[in-house]
């Protein structure tokens, strides 16, 4: 678990550092242009893996779902880059943490997953935190915050699709289609507002692509060593990293409302993560049934309970 936590911490630091470089470049370059370099460089770096995979990448029968996932993923990336450029770094990061809130709602609607009372309370607290951060009607209201929320919603929709696609396709197929769609899409959107990079900006754009790819590799390494729900607290290190970067490099420091709202969002998503971990542990735990019942089942018999009902453990998810 220590190694997994270190990999997750590294992923959080790399991700926020990519945001810092993006925000710096965004002072002159359009966010969509920066997103194009992120998408295309990430795609090029993984080309050797795609070449080994062969034609299955293009002939898969799951093209409609893969295309939808790629379009939503591209929208999430574009919205995230726009938010980083136009919002204080810590606020953009905190609003990105609303993805688990939207994911619970979408999973309940699309996948029929049960929303417990604890999850409902966490959702309410999280969205109250969003309102506290947005401060609608006040002078502090930033329209770019809605773009950040839209990106989180798209990312949550990607999460719902991935839950289905991982049972149908290996991860490199999902990455291939994301790059195949996002690179030309962001290029088409960037061309009308294109600003020619100059001097050190080229190095910054290359750095965005490298940091994005390295953060994903560190993330995958962490997930190989531990479950996502157990790693959630390490992912929240992105918020203090972003706050420190914002204060140090851009003179930004979240006010009381931003800190309070971000705290509610983080608390809500942490409750959701810990609840998911508890459910996973309970689903995997062996049922504590009497020894004679287990012996009866092994011999093909069941033990009646009272009026003849068979004693058995509840099905997973039936709590």
C-alpha cells in the first residue's frame, strides 16, 4: 500500500504540474490549442503499443461505444484545460473533484446502481459545496466554473461507459480511440484561433504532453498495486499542491468561500470513496454461516429454518 500511495502522490503532483504549465501557456495560447498538443503527443508516445495490437483496434465491434467514450473524454479534456487557464488553479482542481458526485448520479440512472442514504447525504453536501464555491449572483461568480463542472460531468459519463467497456476491450483499445478522436477534433477546433507558439512555448507544449502521459502511467501503476477507493485520499493531494503552486507562481490564494466549498466537495467524495471500499470488502468477505450449514451445502443438502425457509447469506449488493 505504501508503494501504491507513493505512485498516486507522484501522479497527483505530475497532474497539477501539467496544470501549472498549461496555465502559464494559456496567458498567450488558446486552451484548445494546448489541448491539441496534449492529445496528439500522448497519442504519438503510445504508437508503438498500438502497432503491436494490430487491426483489432479498428475492427472491434464496439466502435459506437468507443467513439462515444472518446468524444466525451475529449470534451472533458477541453473543459478541464479551459478551466485551468481561466480559474484559480486550486478552484479548478476542486471543481474537478465533483466527478465522483456526477458519477454516482449517472450510475444510478444509467446502470441502476443503488443510491444509499449515506451516498445521498454525501451528494447533497458535495453540491452544496459547489454552490458555495460558485457564489451565483455575487461579483466573485466566474462563468468558467460552469465549464469546469461540465468537464467533470463529461468525465463522469466516461466513467460510466468505461465500466461497461472494460469488460469488452483491453485498456489500450480505449486509449487508442481516445487519441484517434481527440487529436483531430482538438486540431479542428484550434485552427480558427491558432496562435503560433514562440520560443520556450514549444518546450512548454512538449512538457504538457510528457507530463500528461507520465501522470497517466503513474496512475496506472498505483492502480495495479491497490484499489481505487483505497487510493482516493492520496488523489486529494492535488488540492494542496494546486493551492501552493497557485500562491507561489500566480499570487492566488483561495478565499474563505472557496476553501469551505472545496472542503465540502472533498469530504463528500471521500465519504463516497470509503463507502465504495466498504461495500467491496463486504462483497468479497466469506459469509459467516454455521459449520453444519456449510457441510450440508457441500453434501447437496440445505437446513430448514423454522417454517422450512432455507438459511442462506444475502446476495451481494442486497444489503
